[in-house]
């Protein structure tokens, strides 16, 4: 899982935004619209990054598709020290 976290949060162009999303979801679960508004990102951008994070088992959704709320997966929570290390090393 560490390699996956490094890849999705630091190894690609969108890693910075994915890290921001993940940190926001750690504070409290949110839906894509709330994330877009809270982080001042385009809704489609948020959806794309959530799809990447979901596909890599970093976040999971709860609820139906339109109103789904996202939160960090148990796997990500188990490796949260790695998440914090990546975020610290990649913050501008």
C-alpha cells in the first residue's frame, strides 16, 4: 500500500489535489460537491481524483451514487503515517 500511496499522492501531476482531498476527508466525510466548494476546485476535477483514489483503495464511498459521501478507506487509515509523510514532503 505504501507504493500506491506514493504513486497517487506524489508520483503524478494530480497528487497535490488528491492529497488535499484526502486531508479534507480525514477532517470529515464529504460529498464531491462539498469538496469542490470547500477546496475551490472544479467539480469534475474532484470527481476524477475521487475515482483515482477509490480505484486505488485510498478512499471509499458511502451512500448512493449522486449523494455519496467519501471517507478514507480502512487501508489508508492503517497507513496514515505514510500519508502524513507524503503530504509533508510534497507540500509547496
